[in-house]
C-alpha cells in the first residue's frame, strides 16, 4: 500500500464496526503540486479512506485468513472543496459477510458533521496463506492489537 488514508483505528468490533481517525494536513504528499493556488483534499481520497478502513474490518472479521479487495462503491457523495487542516472521523459498518464477499457502508465526519459517505461498499475475499503476516500489517498500520481474550487492546 503506497498511501494510507487513516492515521489510527480507535474503535473496532469484530463483524460489525470500525472507527478511525485521519488528520488531513497541508503536508500530505498527495497535495504536492495538485492544487497550486488553493489546496483541497480530493473527494476520491475520502472514498479511499473509507474503503481502506472498512477493508481492515473485513480482514479482522475473518481472522486475517481472508484479504478484502474493494470491488464496488455505490451511493457515494462528499462535500467538495475542503481545505487541509482538519481531523476526520471515519466510521465503517459491516452489513453482511461470507467467505467470498462482504457488504458494508461508511461515512466520514468533521466536527460531528458529515462530509462524505458511501452507502454500499462491496469487497471480494481471497484466501491468505499466512494470516499472521496480515495481522502484523494490521498492527503496523495503526490497528489495535488483535484480541487474544475477546477484548481489543490499543
């Protein structure tokens, strides 16, 4: 993964819910030479942030034995023209999941107000040879330590 569009995961409930934080600063690499006169966070970045976070919930839900690949976004919207310098809360909800695919939805808020949403996100699953490797990536990329006793440590 070249770009990570969340900073950390703050809440996680296996099979149901994930919440993360992303601070969008002016120093973001994707803003470099993107908007010369007035830097703005592109709407596609919001979609990617929601997709990345919900994808980790899918992986976690399947004990890292499946890797989620985003395959469909529907009913998406975002507020255009947001300038860097804000913290966003990203929330994802898993609506259904099987061994082959998962369906969820996600939203992003700034100061308690919605700035982006995806009504339907579909992921295709692929088997993982070494679940411990995916689990280590999860921890490295800001996820809480996966539970060993039914509780998530941070």
